[in-house]
């Protein structure tokens, strides 16, 4: 099940994942995919247990 919803603001690390030394940024969830499909012009293997999120960065 998706943890986040479209329109929700989130803090995230855009590169390297949660354990990287990359600084966090803020964005808004623009799409949540819970089944295989196309997202950001790429094929993704999403599922209800492993959703994929598209995030639009907010410059703060």
C-alpha cells in the first residue's frame, strides 16, 4: 500500500537513497504508481507492496 498520496509534500534525498550523504530536499508527490507501467517516460515495475513515486522538486 502506498505510504504517500498525490499532492503530499515530502522531504527526500533525490540521489543515493536514505543512507547517502546527499542533502535532503522538499518536493510534492505528482504521481503514485502501484502497478507496472510508464512513469517519467520509463517502464517501472511498481506494485501495491512496492509503489513508485514521481516527485516534483520545490526550491526552498
